[in-house]
C-alpha cells in the first residue's frame, strides 16, 4: 500500500497546485467537447462551422442525427438526415451535452486498467441516466428549460470524470478501489467547481450544482437544483463511486430525511418515465 499512498499524495499535490493556479489541465479525451463548447459560445460562429467540427467525430454525428429524429426532440416526425439540420433541430445546449457525453464515454476506452475502464463506464451510464431524468422532469414540470436540465444533469459528475481520467497518470491508485473512491470524494467538490468555472458554465448551472445544499425543499421541484437532486435519486444506473463508499442506502433514505413523500415522488417519476426512456434511447443509441 506504500505505492498507493505515495501516488495519492503526488496526485493530491498536483491537483492542489492546479487549483491554486486557476488552470486545470483537461485530459485530451475532452478536447472535442471543449472545442464545441467554445464554438457554441462564440457569437460569430455559424452553424456551418459548428457542424463541420461535429462531422469530424462520426460517433457524435450519428448520435446527433439519431437524437434529432427521436420523439423527444422531433414530435412532428419530419426526418432529419444532415448534421447541420440536426444541430439546428436540437439546439446548442443539447449539442454541448452530447459532446460531453461522447467524450466521457470514450474515457472508458482510453484507460488502460480494466478496473478504471469499468468505473468510467459505470460513471458514464449514471451521468446519462441523471441527465435523461433531469430532461424528463424539467419537461414535465415546466419550471426550467429541459435542454438546460439535460446539460446540467450531464455535468453533475464532471469532477469525478476529471479525477478518473487523470488517475491514469497514477496507475497504483487502482490497487484499492475503496480508498480511491474516498480520494475522489475528497477532491470532487473543489475540482467540479473549478472545472465548471473554467468552462464558463452559465450561472444557473453553477448555482444548481450545489454540493453543500443540493435540495431546496420545495415540492414539486421548482428549481433546477431540486430537479437534479430528484434525478440523482431516480437514476437506475448507480454511481460507482457512491456504491464503493456505501452511499446507496443513504440515497434511498434521502427522501424521508428531506420530507419528500414517497407517493408524490413515485407519481412524478411515473409521469416523467416515458420522456426519460425516449431520451435515454436516443443517447444510448448506436
């Protein structure tokens, strides 16, 4: 375990140094996501320019067209066959979510360790599940934009993705999965905040992803933070780091602790289930 402790200390020192400098080194796997984000934020960028960047990634292109033709986005059923038409149909907020989802999915293939690859795959599935529930709940409740909720849901685990990706530089950390999960739990909040600020996330998303007070107490949910919290409870794909830290039962008990009636929660989730299923199929599709 000496190797674990040594590399954990080295990793912690590297993160602390980057946080103090205000510049986190993004793993190359997220390059595409960042390029699309910058273009989407550029008022002078055209849809043609954005579509050309998207077309360099065939998996993203295929999923984008699939999503644009899904019932969740295209209830009229008018067929979309080009990337630029797909971008126009789904909007830039959803495009950014898709780009990050693809980058996060590819992380599982980039990691050399089987344990880390499986953890990355589990984290990706949890993030997609939370994002889809967020989209469905927002669409049903009509208190925030469904596209914003989808993107925010995908961003909830961004700190864990970053820490997992960078862990490839410290191969001995996989020796003890539970201790590594504790390491991630320790650094997740400051890293997540720094990443969201570095990516210049809208204030609404920064405020919603609040690790100190994730639930405001209103029912039914009236703000994005509450929607993200409920989506996290509803997600069927478990967060692998939460499972390693034995948090599953805590999540199950959270409703009672916060005064959310199980019957009311069940009714809301049942009402949003079909919308979530449609979006999930679009994001998981080939």
